[in-house]
C-alpha cells in the first residue's frame, strides 16, 4: 500500500474562461484541484495559462509539498515546482 505525505491530488478539472481579467487570449485555462492534507479536503484553483505558474502539470494520485500562505488571501505554493494555487474551500 502506498504511503502519502504532503498534499495529495485526488481530482483535477480544467475549464476555459473568457472573462479572466489577466487573460491575454480569447479563452484561458483554469485548473481546479481537489487535494487531501491531514484529513482535510481542499479545493484550490490556478491560472494554467500563466507561463510562470506550472500548476497545470500536477498529477492526480501524486503527493506534493506546498507552503500555505494566509497573510494576504489563502494560497498554496511551491517554489521548487513553480506552482501557486488559490484555496477556494476547505472541509474536514
């Protein structure tokens, strides 16, 4: 049986949006992830169209180490992976 630590990606959904203010194209990809961490279910999303944010590369079933920053908003990030995601929801 596989053992996990960190944030485990359990679901990944991609959608195209046209009304994103930072989008330079007609439609931009937003990726929404469901993650498990210490018994908490976390829903987070990111702007996969941002060339500096490699969030679209995260894989379902894999575990990642993120830092949680709640100083200004609620974000998960990893400098090693070049990933930043905004936390939308968290449930026990």
